[in-house]
C-alpha cells in the first residue's frame, strides 16, 4: 500500500491487461503485484466513457481521453483504419494515466529571462517528461494574471491535446487568470489563426510544435504582432536546430529566448537559457538556474 507522500510523486499509472500495474515515480518504474484482467480493462473504459462509447468517438481517433482535473488517459489496442485514416480503437488493453501536475509559481524564476518590458517570444525545449507542459501551464497563468510589476495580458491557449488547460466541455480545469481563452482539441496550425481572428490575443501559448504547418502558423502570428510562448520535443537547442521543419524559425530569428529543460534533478530542471543569437545567458541574482 502506497503512502500519501508516495502517491503525490506519481507521474503516470500504466494499466495493461494480463500484466502488473506500473507506476512512474521520479522517472523510475515501480510495479504492483496486482495483474489487470480483461474485465478490469472493460470496467475502466466504461467508467471513462460514462458507459457510452459513442461519446468518445472523437477521442478514440486521437488515442487519448481527457478527464476531470485535466489528467489524460492514453489508450492502445486494435486500431480501426478506413481508407488509410484512423477511425478509432477497439479491444483496448493498455491505459496510460498521465497525472496533470499544477505547480503554481514554478514559472516565477524565469521572469528575469522571459520578460523585459514585454514578454519574449520563447521556445521551451526538452525531451518527454521534463515538465514542458507544466511550465507552459504556469506561464499561461502568470501572463494572464500579471504581477505587481507586470500587467495581465490577453492570453490564448491552443491546446490540441487538451494537456495545458485540461478542458472538460470547453472549461479549463486548471487555475488561470481572468484574461485566458482556450481553443481545446484544435490542431495547432488552424488554432493559431482562429485564435488571432476571434479573440485578438496579445500572447499565444502552444505545446509541442513540430510540423511545417505549425511553423508557418507561428510566423503568421508573429507578423500579426502576437507574442508566442511554445514548446518542442528535443534534447537541446543544437538537437532541435537539425530539424528541417524548424529552419524558417532559425533564419528569421523568431525567438528571443530558448529554454532547455531536463530531468537531472527531477522533471522541470532548468538547463541552459539562450538569447536570440544563441548565446547562453548567465545566471542572474535570485534566480536558480540548474
């Protein structure tokens, strides 16, 4: 039986039919003795869908479900394909429950780097499970609420995977300021343009950019005068610079700041921070970098 403090450290719960339950704590796996049965999997899926699989039709195409609290449940099983397109899942045998961690205040140490009379166009870089989404979530809160020295900004979140805001029926499940608007489950490229046209944001926050169409939409947003704060998968700025789809961003020097995250001291460990020219910024007083 896990203690309360141990439950608080859990990042993922993986449930697989005929296999032991796996818990991820501090980046390390831990297996429980109980083996999940097919009946367990069916009951879990029933509860996730409120016993109406029809209501999950769109989510099953994406391979995950967002539940109350902003937590996300990834699914794996038999994929249904029609005319080359994924139509859904059946015979689901694997569940990955990713625990959404709302860590209010973790973005504060970044303020001296990401705000200089205005919010900087920022790219947050890190491999999976380094806290990119958690940091983006708190930055969204900070930008939309402001501080004693910084006025709140109209902030838009394009949340394709429902991970930043964790919306349920369009309502964010996490704490944000009054000046926040969310496009939930919307593809990033289309969502960026929709957000600009419909909500006139001053700052837009997007998770996990990567495709060429994402990059083109970011360029359009910047040309429209919108500040962008986004994340991308990568081990370092050097690693990301090798991706062809990102080439226009480097050529036009779109970003004022690059932030690298890693897991050296747990998720969200600050690595290096670079300026627009790719020069590493030195540690500033009162800010613990690394």
